C-alpha cells in the first residue's frame, strides 16, 4: 500500500507541476476520455445508462490523483454528459423530468462512491503514516544499537592493542595482535549488516570485504606492498559474510606478514566471481611461496581457522604455491 500511495501522479510530478494542477488535469482528462467512449457507444447503447462511464472516470481519477481529482471528474463528467449526451444526443422520446431524475440519481450515487473512496484513502494514508512513524523509531533504535556495538568492538580492540603494546614476550604480543585482527574482521562485518545493506539479514560483499582489505593494508602493509580487492556487488547472508571476512582476514594478514621481505614491494589480491548461486573467492600474493616461509609463519592457528570456517560454509579450499607466490581458492556453494 505504501508504494501505491507514494506513486500517485501529484506526488511523482510535484517537482515539475504543482499538485493541484495535476489533480485538475487528471480529473478533466478522465471525464473527457470516458465521455468520448460513451459517445462512441450511443449507436449501440442508445439512451440506456448515459452516466455509467462517469463512474469509471471518478474511480480512475481517484486512483491516479486522489479524491479531489475524482470530484473534478464527477463534476466535469456529469456536466458534459448532461449537456452533450442527455440533452442533445438522447433527447428524442425522453421526458425532461425523466432525464433530470436520472441525472440526479447518478450524481448522488457517484457522490456516495466518491465519499467511500475518500474515506478509504484517508484511512490508508493514516495507516502508512503510522507505519512510517514506527519504522522511523525502529530505525533509530537500530542505529543506536549499531553504534553501541561498534563502540563495544572498538573498546575491546583498544584493550587488546594496549595489552599487546605492554607485553614483553614477542609470541604473546603477536598472538594478541592476531586476536585484534580477528575482532576487527568481525567488527567490519557487523558494521555492514544494516547500514550498507538492503536489509538486516544480508551484507554487500564488495563494501564488506574491500573495506576489510583497506584496513588490513593500512595497518599491516610494509614498504611498497599493496592490497587490491575486486569483489562483485552481490549480497550474502550475515553468517556467510562473517565467515568469509575471517577467512580473508587470515589469508591477507598471513601474506602481509610473511610473504614479502622487509622493505620490498609486493601485491596481495582478493578477487571473487559468481559461479551459479555460489562464489569463487581467491586470495593470492606474488611473494615467496609457503614452503620458504613455513618456519616463520606462526603457530598455524590461521590455517586452522580458514579450514574451520570453510567447513561452516561447506566450501572447498584449494592452495597452490611456488617461488612466485601463493594462491588460495575458496569455492563457496551458496551465499544464502
């Protein structure tokens, strides 16, 4: 119903034509159109129901431009029909009193119909306004909840980063930093759930994953290492998006930390393409292969996380590595 109310001609053309002129024009055009239609049927219908098509004009005008346009169609339609049809074309053999009585009866019936339509449209408009008011309240509540959730993530992340900065043991410090990176990935997913998506249940993967890659590049890239992201503008369920975010976070983080030498250049690329109803996600780098960096690649927790969340997605993981770089392909069967 909301779409019907908001697509009436006076509202759609308000930026071009004043609404009263649109209402007047629709009412007059509806009256003329159905008058011409009735004139064309005079040879077939004769003097029977001369005002029948005025009813249709009123209804059409109300639907297109509101009850005021319907009233204009009533006045114009009745006047034109009485003058051009009842008085001139159908006056032979019909008593004047009978013609006037039919005119009055039809006019009263049309006024009743117009009143019913006007009351119905008013109630619909009230219902839409109440629905809009409630939706605005819900939207305000959603924004407040989203804001608080974002602040909570930021607070936890700050505490972890502070603890990591104070930690003397390099292994513990590195572990805390990795925990912070994973919290950041989930935080980015949560941020995109409602604000940048069409509904609360889906996430736009391009915004979501590319924003995550940008944050990882700003926070972890050294030297001339860059992170590129090419993701189609598709939506996925919130759970799927979060799982993909954690996988991308682990793979990109691992490449940025271990695939390139200090001060050198390099490229980490995140790409995806649709395959049927699923997605092929590829994370690649042009650094040294995994076999040459195995001794410095950490505890293996990142690899276990990738495997775990890939299983949640029922995805297949393919890995290829050489001295020219490493590529991970994650084949996700469905984004729902």
